């Protein structure tokens, strides 16, 4: 049997795959013992206990009373390497994974049996940020894990560049001078760049969720012509300049402050 050869060569994972296939075809209870041995060597004690129970209750006449007693003793031997974990999540319908394997959806009906040691817990639900954490299972007492999933805020990444000493306004609010980079909500936005004595430049943009956009907004070097509606632009520039002088130092504390790390935004161009 290929599984036995792999087991002897200490390739336990692939040996287990071979033994599983063999059992599916033959339903031979002896194969379950080899599967249990592989799981034990891989440190999967909950699976060892499950296989031992399966052997003990196997309907085949090939399973003797001694075999069933050995199976019970095996389950008892690995019991100290198994613990319980209770996972409570604030959202129903979230998928729970332990070490990459699905363990059910919330709310879970009962505590989960897990192997002692470090276990990776991952909980996912569409529209919410993924929860992932490595927990230490000591086996001394059950572990209670309370998880609060946070709803995703659809956002995009925006980088705006302007000329020297030119003010950048986003949706009517000054956010920076010469260069501004940050995370903004999806949808439409208005950019305005101004400088004293220069013609302002305005641009409407629309951003999609996860998009990264770079926008150049440097003003033309030519000064505005005399007459006409220049006073309107000059007044707008003066207002923005006054706002910038009084508040640009606090820009980094506004709600439009750039986020340097966002797991839900894929930046698709070099920003620097």
C-alpha cells in the first residue's frame, strides 16, 4: 500500500491522503488505525479522537472487542491534548475557520474542540473586515473568544499634486499645499487648486471602491487677464489662503488625514 510506504518515509500528510482514499474505497476499519497514526504524528489530536470513536463504533465484524477497547484507550490518551473554544461574534452568518479549516457559521451551536497549542482563528463575512488572530490553547481550561466584526467603509486612495505654494482643496476644504495624499470615500469629489494671482483650477473626479488615483493639478504660470470675473477667482483664492494660514497645521488631524495602512485598499501605482 502506497500509504504505508509514505508513512515509513515520514511523509505523514501525503500518507494520510492515500489512507483516506483507500478507506473510501474499501471501508476497511484497519485503515482507520493508519489514518489515526498519521493524524497523531501531525499533531491533530481532535482527529485522532474522532477516528478512535469511529473505530470503536464501527459496524464491521472485523473489529474485535480488543480493537474497540484499544480505540477507547487511544481516545482517552489524546484527551489531554484537546480543549474547547467558545467563539461569540456580534454578526450572524460569519464563517469561522480554525487553522484554515471551516468550523461553521455564527452563531455556533456549541464550543469547538481544538488541539492545544497555537491556533489561527479567522472569521469572515461579506461587507465586513476580516478578523484574524493567533490564539494560544493551553488545555487547562476552555477559551472564550469574543469577536466584533467591523463593517467595511468603501474607500479609495487619492494623491493630488500641485505647484509650489499652491493650495489643494477637496470638496471645499483645504487639505494641503503642493501635495496631498489620503483615503477618501468612494463617489464624486471636487478638487480645487489656488494660489494668489493665479487662475484657479477645478476638477470633478469619481472614485471606485479600492481604486487608487493620482491627479496632477499644477496651475498655469500665466497670470489671469485684467477685467472680467477675475475678482471672483481672486476672492476665492484669498478665502482659501486665509483658511490655509489659520488651519493647515491641523490638517493632519482632520477626518481626511491620510491613512498609511489600509488592508481594504489596493494601491496600484507607486505614490512616491
